[in-house]
C-alpha cells in the first residue's frame, strides 16, 4: 500500500541519484506521483485476466458517491488537467497524456500506470493535478481517488497546440474515440459488447479498470497502451498500438475470458448516432436537413462482395445479422461530406468513419447491426459488431486481432460505384392521384464504372425484396452534370407492418457496376 511517506522516500532517493550523476528513470521526471514499481508484461496481464475470470466479480469501489454526484456536467467541465503535469509533457513520447477527472457520470476509478523497461508504476491521483474552482466538490474527494480516463494530446512539435488538442480519448466503461483526417470526434468504439439488445436481459458494460502506458522511444509516431477489462460476465487483456498519421490507426489485440454465459458477445463493437438524413425526415422535427454521426454500415464480405446498408431510426429496436466467414472488413461510415446537408456548427460533415480490418481468420459469425429508436441527437442509438457463431459459455476464452482505421473514407475503397444517397416518398407518378400503401425509392450511385459506360447504354438494376412487388422501375443519369452519377427508382407495394429487406445493384450485361445496396424498409417510418 502506497502512502505519502513512501513517495517522499522515493523522491529523495531519485534526487540523490541525480546529484550523484546517475540517470533518473524518465517516469520519475514527470511531476506526477508514482507508486512503487512492479514487473509488467502483456502475457502477465493476460494471465491476470484469466485468473480473475475464475473468481467472482468484484465491482470497482467508487471513492465517494455522495461527492461525485455533486460533480454534474457543468461542474465536471470546469475541472481541467494541468497540461504542465501531463505524462511525457517533456518527452520522451511525442504525445503527452492528460487525464479526465471523475464525476457524476464517471464514478468508477481507473488506475493509470506508466511502464518503462518492464516495470510499471501507478500514477497516483492528486487534486492538485487539476485546475478547478475553489468551491468545486472535487476538492473534497479522498487522496488517490483515481481518474476517470485519459487522452493523448497532439504531438508536442506538431502544427497544433498540443495543450488544446487531443487525438484519442478513453472515457467511461470500455469506450474510446479518436479523431480522423478531418480533426473531429464522432462515433465511439468499445473494448467489448455484452448482450446488446438481448430480450429479457440488461446489457452489460465491462470496464477498463487498469491502464498501462508503455514508454516509447523518442521520436516514435506510435504509442502503446495496455488495458485490463473486468465485468460481471467477462474479463480481458488488451493491447492498443496507436499511430497518429493522416488517419488514426489502431492495432488491437485482445484476449477475452468468460465468467458466465453470454448470449451475444460483440467483438470490435462500434457505437454511433443516427437521427435522420435525406432518406426519411418527419415534418418539421428539426431545422437542420440531416443529423447523424454515421449514415451507413459498409461491409466487405469474405467472398469479396461490397455492401452498403443505410442506417435507420426504426420504430422499435431492430437487430440485423449479416452472416459471413472470415470477413475482410466492416465499418460505420459518414459518407455525406457536404456541409450544406447539415448546416450545423458542430460539423457532422467532418465526423470520422471507422473501419474494422480483421487480422487472421475470424471464422464463422455475423456482422450484427443494432438500431434503436431515438428522438434526439444526444443518444447513441447504433451498434455494429462481429458476433462469432461459436457459443460464448462460461470458462471459454477468445482471442482476436484487428486494425481500426479512423479516417474520412474506407481505407480500401471499392472500385465499384458507391451508393451516395437513399430517398423514398409516395409512390405513383407526379401529377396523378398517388396510390396509398406504395412507396417510391430513389437510390443514387456514383463511381468510375458508371463514367465509362458507352453512350446510350443504361445500366440495369438487379432488384430483390423479402416481400412485396416492384413497379415503375427506371434508371437514369442524374441531371447534375456530375460524371458517373446515376439513380435507380422503383415503387414498392408491400402490405403489412413487418420490415421489408430490399437489395439492389447495377450491372451492364454480366459486368457488376456497383456495390450492393441493402435497405430495411419499415412501412410505419
């Protein structure tokens, strides 16, 4: 157990070493209070997670709930970490680390550690690390209460002021985010998803309880972080190797151990927000034309098919499963990059896309999409994840490796024409009485294969649906003078309230010209 006396003894010892001309460990030069050292390795962390899975779950203890509840949204926003005290503020890493304070919405302490040459020391919380008002409730917290999370700041010698700009943030349960090429936060990722949208069960949110920062070599453009995951049903050990390039690249390796049976185990889960877009918008619900962090789920199947599934704000919770084997990739993307389509100063047009690139064979399973009704932009209501076919039972363990691309577009763009818009409205013909119960769909594609069509050639849409009948099918070039911009329109007659699964792609003879458009139509939408 660490106490202040131990710290003073450690500080005196390091000062003596420096005075004697011996090198002082970089960890002791950060201006942060550090506990005694202990050996650390990723293998040891995995072993610890495995041992924890064999014992009962013990929830993290909140240091003082009655005080933390007083640190509401406004009070929490007034508590700022002092950047002069950032880990690696003076090196060796190019990317200093700052920390989030605990509060009403972040009451579980996360223990932070810095690792150097195989030795880890805990960074001990002190209220003095933070600028806060004199009357802030945070001043009443006990010593070493813990931190809520952390973030990596931009490089110290970069074009942006690192004290004001960050590029990765871990905060709350196992959630983390990164900015993309357009310097904007948006959707989030998680370490693991446990029983999302399982009937009769509450979703479980395991926590990253311990974080370990590996001290890098000077000048490295990468940072390595290890995390210990713990929850009622699962434990896990994670390694994140993160690179600040044009996009943010994360190589993730995880070992997951099950304490209990899990109905739906979500690997590489992504969480986003979709309220409405050009597809469907209730009348006068908001002054802005579109509001979403992501507008679709992109998939690159193991067989090579490229698929685009526009997102929905459904009338009830809907889970869609897309079966696959060894997928090449999937992600929640923000394809619409035109500011005028949003007209909002929070820059939805700059929100990052997030692509998951599996490493090694993931075997059989499904990419699952969970869509939850929402009536506001403050709620994350979209989840996408990989769910293995193999049952997740107590005593089992899983290992996965994957790369995350936080970017503007897909990292491996399809050579096919892409779907760029989905719209629907009343069916029938303009200027005539519109028949009830019929919807007209307009699906737009854009891309090089459509640009090189011979003059007079019209691509043929290949349409299928789970039920209902098509009519008034027409494909034409969009009259906007943009080369390779075509649209297919059709009417759908489908009686009843059950969702209709629609599928469309364009071809010329035997040549496939576009990715596959999938859409789930709700007649009550």
